C-alpha cells in the first residue's frame, strides 16, 4: 500500500463560514449585546435626526406650500426722525393697481380700543387682544377660513358685529355662536358673527376682534387709513411686487413704508433645521466611531480569550485566512446587528416624534440604507486588526495546558 | 510497511540567552498501523516533539516527513492542508466547543476539508459509533463527563480517517477509570488500523503502548521498537 502523495490546501466552504462566525457570537451574548449598543446608538441617532428633520421640513414645506410664499404685508414705516408714519388712505387702492398683485386686504388697528367679554372688566385688562377694522377681502387674501359663522362683508360691515380671530375667541372664552355671544368693544356691545381658523402667516389677526371700516368710522371716528395691508401676488412675480409695494403704497415717500414677507420666517426655520441636522449627525458619527472602537475592543478581548479555540481550528487544518475570515465576519455581523437595531430604533423615534407633533412621517430611505451600510462597514473595519491578531495565533496554542 | 512519519535529526531551538534546545537531534520513524507512546518527564521536550511531528510547528533544523511530505518547505497554507487532510490530534484539555452538539463537534474534524455539512454529520455519526457514544450524539458537549468528552475529541480526531493520530496526554484530565477507558479505545482504534502516537508522562499510559519512545532533555534515550 502506498501513501497518496497528493497535497491539498485546506478548504472552508462559504456555507460553513456563517455558522462558524455566529458560533462565536452565541457564546458571549451579554457582552456582544453591549458592544453592538454603541453602533446602534450612533446609527439610531443619525437615522432619527435625519428622519425627524425630514419630517419637520416636509411639514414646513407643506405649510409653506399651503400658505404660499407670495403673501406680503405693507405696514406703517417710520420717517427719518423715527416717528411712525401712517399709510395713506389710498394705499390699498394704489397697491391693487400694481402689476402682479392678485389680492389686497387693508386692515387698521384701532389704538386704545380693547375687546372684553363683558362691560364689567377693567379696561386695562386687554388680554393682549386688539381691535382691527377689516373688510371682506381679508379672509380670501390670507387664504383663511371661518371656523364657525361667517366673515364680514359690505352688507353688515356697518352694523355692530365682529369676527374674532382664533386666539382672540379662545381668550374671550367663546367657542361657538350658540346664544349669540356679544363682546364689549370700546364701550359698545358687538355681536360675534364668526370665528376664524388660525392664520399662520398673520398671527396679529389671530389675536384680534375684526369690525367693519364703516363701524370703525362711526363708533370710533377712524379716518379710514389702513395700518397694515396684506398683499397676495402671483407667485412668480412675488420678488418684483415686493420691490414695488413701498412706492405703490406711498408714491411720495416710499421709504416711510415697511414691507415684509411672513413666509420668510418659515423659510428661516428650514435653514435652522438644516444646520441643527448637521450638528446632530456629527454627534451620531462620533457615537458610531466610539461604537466601532467598542467592537474592535470586544473582538480583541475575544481573540485573547479564544486563543485555545483558534489553536484548535488551526490544528484541525484551518489556514490563517480561515481564522481571519471567521473573525472579520463576526465583527461584520456585530456591525450589521447594531445597524439593524439602530435603524429600527431611529425609525421608531422618528415615528413617535412625528406623530407627537402631528407631522407626516418621512424617513429618508438613504438614511436607512446608508445607516446599515455604515454599520456593516464600521463592523468590518473594526474587525480587521483583531482578525489579523487571531490569524497570527500559532496552532501550537491548542496544546498549551494552562 | 510504509513510514507515515519520518523524523530525521530534528532540532528545535527557541531563541533567548541562552537559547533553549527543546528537541536535540531526534530521529525516529512511525510505520502505518503502529501504536507508539512517547514518554518523558515534564520538560523532556515531548510536547515540542509533538508540535513538530503533528505539523503544528517547524523544526529549527532537520527534516520531518508527514505522509511523505517534508514540512520544512511547505507554506503555512499547505501545512494547514496537511493537518486538515492527513492528521488528527487529541488534546489533554479536549478542546470541545461547548455551544455545539456532540455530533457537530465531531463533524468539525472535517470542517476544513471542505466536506459538505450533511456528509460531515454522517461521518460524525459513524465516528461516534466507533467510540461508543452514539447515544450522546444530540447532547451539548459540556453536558458530558470528562471521559465522554475525551471520547468525543477522539472521534473528532479519527472522523476523517487520517493517516496519523496524535494524542497529547489524553488521560491527563481524567480519573483513572475514564483514563483506562480512553486508552482501551485508542488500542481498539489502533487494532482497526489507525496509526497512533500518544504523548504522556504517565508510566501507566506508557505501559499500555506497544512501542515505547522515552525522552529526556530533548533526546530519545530509549526506543523499544521501530527503525531508529
């Protein structure tokens, strides 16, 4: 009988590599759970930040879309000596004739007039509410709507009736029109005929009681000059219109007119959200780095503890590459597990926060995919050095008795 | 008779001041079917000799042929292949993976030969039958007694029917009854044709072997048989 002279290299089937790698994980569960926690925290922070930001931005964008960026307000400016200059009485009319303007709504705040639930309330307790003269164009221009009742129109603008802004109605304790509620305005009773829904781009209207210009003139001697004019332009002409508004409102001294765009505040919030995202994603990246170091640490300890097992595998015929592959895969799996936990946790956090704020849940798919890929990459990188150490354990290690 | 293991003038010197000469010019041959016992006190160099003979380490000088292949010139990968395909080792500390079943532990003996899992398990069942542990096949390895664990380790070493099986102090961690059982098993396997080299410092174990090689200070001081 002769010996076979053929010499073959060892071989580890790809199908066997996965059980070999997970075998090492199964025996040290608690420590491994802790080690994937770092990655999970980092990934979940990043996914949640991206998800929450995206959801809130989606909400802001939806609001901007709904409210429009083409609303502008023209209001009393100040002259060179800093004194407030009222708008001309014709301002609304001249603005309406400006090209690109779709709708105009003049309003005038009645200084020193308050609105009260009854005539027994001391006048100084205004509740932060004001009284404004307005006409039927206000609600369509602001794209608002009435919650109950109806808005002022030319027919009833001269009667002692009022429409309450949403916050004003709440402050006055009027939820609906049952019992024909009345409010005490400047020493007269006004019947409430409607309550507006909240107006996001015109918070001052929210906190006002609105009466018609004829009533304001009759009861309070108002001269008909508006203090604030809401202007809705064609969206593509917004920029041009905003530049023309001051001159249109007061051709003689346009520098004494103030013009603003309420949607700028929302746009600014979008930008703030972007910069906050960068900060938190940066923090998440630091957590990931720490997580990766944690995995590398656990893997190195694992290699130290398992020198006998590694020696056994080498004695059974494992080549260095087989041992290295086993440890790299173990580390990769740790990263993957951390990534899965992190992505899920991040998604759940996003859902909870978005639901709590009433936003539409929007998690960017690239955050989910990127999170997993990043976690796997970190796991793999963290495993390279431990795997090299494992591969360098000599086969004679199996024979050590202590 | 054919030499399965041929050691010629093997030296193993570990660097240091002074250098430690663990194995000093050892020569011996193991023929197919032999049951050889290498005996020696602690520090006599027998474990170093086992490392060399089992292809776990390389000699500083001299030649070692395992199944006809001189190991000095083999790459680490090919030496690993030699271990995977031609050799089996039984360790004093059993070295079973406790999270695996007895069958899976035995099947590990074929893992690095690239044998598919189904065939590995079938071979493992057969090997367990040879060591009389078929009834324990599904148990976790750490649920077994020491004697049983060593029988599992022996099954793992012989599962691929290697040309040469080394056993390093196979009874070192066992009580005398279990130890006697393990020696008896090794004897049976040898009668069935397995070539076995046992390393021990235990005179009783040594007495059970048919050929005795005694080591002292890194040299063979007595060889009861075989070709020197």
